[in-house]
C-alpha cells in the first residue's frame, strides 16, 4: 500500500516504516510538527519517502494514518480527498487522556468511518470513544540487541522535559529515589536537572542523545527506572528491557503489563521502589538475571514481527471496508476541497 503518515513519534514511526508498504511522509521546508519528513537520528528504510504537501494530491494514497485531530483537515486539503470517505483512514491514539480520564471524549468518538487504534489496552479502557470501532495494537520495536553491561552502579531514566511536566513524569519522586542510587536522566530538557531539584551530586541530566548512543549509554547503567505517573507506555521502558536491563517501575497505566514478576519490580509505593532500586544496584548478578528475563518478555510481547503483522491485519481490513462502501455509493470524483 501507499500509506500517508506524519512523523509524530520517532520511536513508534521507526517501527511502523519497517513494514512491506510505501510510507509517504509530509515534508515542509521548515520541517516542524506538520512536515517533519525523515528524521536525522534514526535509520529508516528507503520506502519511507518524503513528499511535499503540494504533490500529495497526485500520489496514489491507499490509506491515511491520522495521529492528531488537526491532521483530518490537513489530509483533506493536501489530498483533496476526505479521510474516511474518499480515502481509507485509521486514527492512531498514542496517548492517555489529558482531561478527566474515564470521561474524556476522544476526537473521533462516534465516527465509524475512522477506526480508532490504541497502543495499549489501558488507553482503550479509559478513552470514551462512543460507538467508534476500536482495536489495540501493542507496541513493537526494532530490537537494539542485548547490550547490557550494568558496569555503572546507577539507574537510567528517560523522560522529556521533566521540569515542565513535573508530577506527570514523577519528577518529584527523583530526589528521594536518588538517595538510593545515582540517577542519570536522558531526554530533552534534562540539562541542569540535578541543580534544579537540589541534588546535583546524585541526579545528572545527560541530555537528548541520538537513539543508538542513548541505548549504549543506558545499557551501561545497572537498572532502568520508570517513575512516570501518567503516560501511555513509554517506549524507552520497552527499549530498556530489549537491551537486557532490569526495570523498577511505577505500576501505573500499562506498566503492570509491561513489567511482569521476575523482570524487576513494579509497584505503587515509592518506598518499595527505592528498596528494589537499592537491591538491584547492590547485586549485579541479580540485576543481570532480572534483565535477561526482561529481555525475553519484551521480545515475546513487544517484538517487531508481531507488531507489523497486527498492523497489516488492520490496514487490509480498513481498505477492504472502505472499498465496499465506495462500491455501494458509486464512484467518487476527486476535486478540490
């Protein structure tokens, strides 16, 4: 298929473009959120193609993957076809609701022409989608390989903009947890984090590294810490498990599914998280065994082949249903919206 998809989430899109299709990425001269094109920090296949918006109307697009409400109008204008009516489309939801969890209406609620795909069962549970058709395709990632050495008696944390996001990302928990083990925090907006939290000696902001370098540096740390209160499922957590790292995680949203017993610790009591962190940092051989179990679980549940196969089922079914509707109502004439 020819699939129109915006580069919104780098790690998720990196996995999605590994499939057997041709992926059309809207690309603007200034890049930005609506025309990011191919990224500089990831290696993507040649079938992920940059396309200027003024050329999209002439592309034989089979399906649109929408990820933000604004993309509905953008796709209609750039394709001169309405997603869900004139061209097959699905809406992919990456995130948990930002409002009251169980009462927040989804932007495509009650729109049967736009199947809604969630990345976790928790998201499917809490979003109010009305009568929209929903399905769940769990994450799958390109295996970075087992790189774990655990040579540094510290914990790796990956979070973007921890100071701005505050309690959402569990930033308030970091000072207390850093009394148990030094914390090396990777991601955007982490420079000067230790000073800002009053723990310059035990909380070190590493910054936003290219993915491959970040994986190598994470794997040198003894354990991966996931202190985030409210997130869909941080892909860095799944990546850490693929690397062979043991995990200490808050048991919120989907983390309880991602971190089963034997792979580290998952709970809601910060004191117990601190205890688990202390134990794994102090016992390298235990950390290595738990990390091996984490990798085995991640490969089985979050493997790339399963992810792509699940997506192919949804893509094929969506295009077939769209073609049935088109045949039922007669031919559609393409024109300017």
